[in-house]
């Protein structure tokens, strides 16, 4: 004879009975006496009974969603934002920077959700600040195909004018300045009143205009800050660099450069390394500095050289003894290297000589005399000298920062005035040219 086992029921069944939510399929299988008993039971009889409230809330929520079309639209809005984030970001650490690359799509998604969940909640869901959204929205609403920065001149009047952009493009594309870094072109434009804009603005617009300046790439080694003079003729650096011309012969270029101003005080081009030629450059440098032979204990000029025999020989030592000059061998007499003149060697070769493809030593010497030295010393402004040329710094000319600031402020006001009165043709915001 088979013994009938007693059935056990899940606690959630008893809860549904008390709430009147038990489906009919279960009601038919359970004896009515049990159902009556469960209805009379106190909920506190079961430990953790309060957790069932969450089930009731979930049930009510699902019921509301099925009946409320606005809530369904709201959920679709959340889903749309979530999908946008997944499409844009993927994986990455710089969250906002990645979003910024697709800011127009982000703004569009937030705007589409404004009638359902509101802009504030949408911004929070995206994970950006209100100020960031405001900036992106302005850039989206005021997009302009006529502007380099893609922004309406009327809404963003501080951007460069059309004429200034054309002028900048012309200068950066000019073969005359291709051997100059952008910062030198920027300072030159300021000095000659061709374009009054900060060097950072030049870099920004050069990137936006996708201007590729055909300059030889060079390996730039990072050094700690080396020797720095506080006045001209306080420290000199001497070095020799070599270059091979198209005829296969090697030429040697001798330099002596002033530390304070980066001014090339003397130079030579020769077919060999010679103590005699090296001494000639020292004599010329001393003459240009106006040093006189003396035996007093006045402050000596430091002449920093390498350990080559052309720098360290009896003729050089005998001559230098007559002047207030102290010759020091880099990394031997002092811990510092001769990095400043080595940096000059790279600059002259990569910015001036390598792009020229010189045929022989005669052409090299003429090119150095007629163009390279005058251009480097007297025409090309240096960023490290706050826009002065080496010659101006060597002559101790001071930078008038107040005047530069006044020019920048005046140019800023003129730019705003121009952009507000010369906007784009056919602009949807009412701009007229």
C-alpha cells in the first residue's frame, strides 16, 4: 500500500494568498481549508516577511509599465542613452575626453530625451557636468561650416577673423619660414604686426587647418636644465659639427655661441679639424665681445669646450691666458655637458642644411654666410628668448611685455568687433556678410 506524502508549499505561495494575487492554476490544486488558514495567519510568523514588499512593488511597477505609454517612452529614452554610451565609449579611462570626440551625438541624445526624463536626469545618466553639456550644446547649435573652428562668428566672436586665418595660413605655408618652428613664426608675426595672437593660438589653428610643415624630424633628448648665464659674454660654448655634401665629402662647421643669448659669435666651414681654425673663432669672438688683455682679477668669461685636441693645445692656452677667460672642459672640469652648442648643431643641420641638399663645401660656406647665420642671428625670433632674436638678446634689448599685452588686448577687441559685423553668408542664425 502506497503511503501518501504530505505536500509542502513555498512561502511565496502563502504570501500571494494573503494578498489575493494567487493565480487560478494554483488555487485549484490547493485545498480551500489551507487557503483559509493562510489568509488568517499573521505575516510576522515568518522571518524576513518584509522582503516580500519588494515583490509587491515590482509587481505593481510591471503593471504600471504595461498600462502607461509615457513610462514606456521613458524607458526607451534610458535605453537610447545607454546604447549611445556603449556605441561611443567602448572601453577606456579618459571618459569625458572620449565623449568629447562625439559631443554632437551626445547632445542630440540628451535633447531627444528632454520631454520624457528631462535634461537634468539625462545629463546625470550620461555622466557629465551641466557646464560641460552647456558648452557642447552651444558648439552643436552654433556650428558653422565657414569657420575653421566650426563655430559661428556671432556666437563666438573671440575666434580669429577670416582675414587673420588666411594670413596665418599664408605665413605657415610660406617656404621662407618653413625652417622656423611655429613659435618663431608667431613671435615674428607679433613683432612685425602681421598677426597679433598668442603662440598657443598658432599651434591650435595650425592643427585645425591640418598644415604639414615639411621640416626634418630630429630626435630630441630631454636634458635637465643646464648652465645658464645671466648676461651676455658670461659663458661661451664651442663645438664642431660635421655634414656630408652631395659630392660625398665631409665638411666641418666650427661654432662659438653665447650662452645667454644663443648668439653665434663666430663660425667657420673647413675640410678638416684644425687647432688653427679653432683659434681663429676664439679670436673673433673675443674681438666681438670687446675683451681686452688684462692681468686684473676681474670676473672671467667661461669658455666651455669639449676634450678634443683642437680646443686643448699650447697655442690656444697661450692666447687665452692674456684675457679674462677661463677655459673649462665639459664633463671634466665641470659636471655639466656642452649641450647648448650641441642643440645649436642639431638646429642648424635639421632646420637649415639638410632640407637644402648642398652640392659641395663652397655652396655650404656661401649658404651659411648669406642666409643661415643672418637668418638665425638677426631674423628668427626664439621662444626661449621671449620672442627676441639672438642678436637682440646679445645686445641686451629688453622685451616690452606691457606693449605686447596692449597689442594683444587691442587685437582682441578688434577681432570681436569684426566677427560680430562680418558673419557667414546664409547663416541660420541671421549672420550677414
